[in-house]
């Protein structure tokens, strides 16, 4: 009997999203890969080897309602249901301090990190509550930045606080539909976004310090672990991080 588990991963063209998508594909899921760059999504699919036939690449801006709706429409047309959504798409902007941010920079982060997570969650819930069997799992990519922000990270930090609130609200509103919602907070996975950690990250003290990173494949493995839990069991929040990064005791 063919595996009929279906997942959607946003930001699947690189980094954490790619790691999660490959882990899910490797376990037999059919996976819709979502991102802005089609060529990056196709590269992710090719890395799945024999499982690449189970990947559907859909180019979309996660912050645009029509584009998000199209992703979920194409997923149902191709695979017939939805079991897992990994809300991973996220961006940051570079500014030394909050007062130097432009409103446009702020809005660009809100659109992807927070509004995008809401839009995808809404579409997923509409599907999951009406399918048979009913239910599914939504996993949000949070951040330890929501607890201990870096200097100059106001939009990113604020939106990740928002994601945590959305995780809690989704967990409650999804109960009646057997929809579980989890959040994974990640610190210094080795991705292009954290590449500068090896050169040095600005610390709250004003000192720039090199920070350790860890293999991003372990994030994908944890996303898969959460995805495969029965719907009557949930890991509400998980933190995975480089053991020696300045998180515990940062300040």
C-alpha cells in the first residue's frame, strides 16, 4: 500500500526548510515544496533521490494570500489531503538598531514571518477540519530570538513572539478538529542565514564573538519526529540549538 501522508514545507529551497523536506520525503511523505525560487525548490527535490517523484514544487510568496491559497489548492489536486504543515518561511533585515529601520523593512518581515504563518495555518485548518480522517499537524518555526534577542533584531524578534502566540492560539482552536500545533525554536543551525556566526556575531556587550553551529540535518530529523507523533500527543515547544552557543546566560 502506498504511503498517503502529505506535507507542505514553506521556505523549502534551502537551510532548515530543505532539511525538513528531505527528512519527510525520506520517510515516505509526499511533500509540496514552497518558496520564491523555483530552481532552489527543484534542487531540494533532486537531493531526495528516488523520493523526488513525491515532491511537488510550487513557487509562491508566503506573505501573499492568493499565492498561499494556490499552494494548498495545488497540493490537494496532486495529493488529495494534508497531514503536516511546516511553517518555516522567514526573513530578517539588517539594521544596527531599531530606530534605523524603515517602515518598509519592518513590514517586509511581518509579511513573511507572521502574516505568512497565519495565511498558511488558515488554509491548512480549512483542509484538515473537513478531510477524512479529520485532523493534522502544524509545526511552526519559532526562534530563540523571541526569548533572548540579538542587537538589531527588532522585526525578527517581534514577529517570532507573534508566531509563539499564533502557535498557542492554533493549538486551542484546532483541538475540536484534531489539529495539533507545535513550535520548534532553533539556535544556530548551520544554514546560509547563520553563516556569519563563524566570522563573529555582535553580542549585547558590544563584543563580536564567533559562535558554534550544528548540522541542520538534526532540525529536519526533529521536524519528522514531531510530524509522526499520533494526533493525541503533542510536543508543544521544542528548542534545538548548538550546545555551546551564547543562549543560556546570554546578556
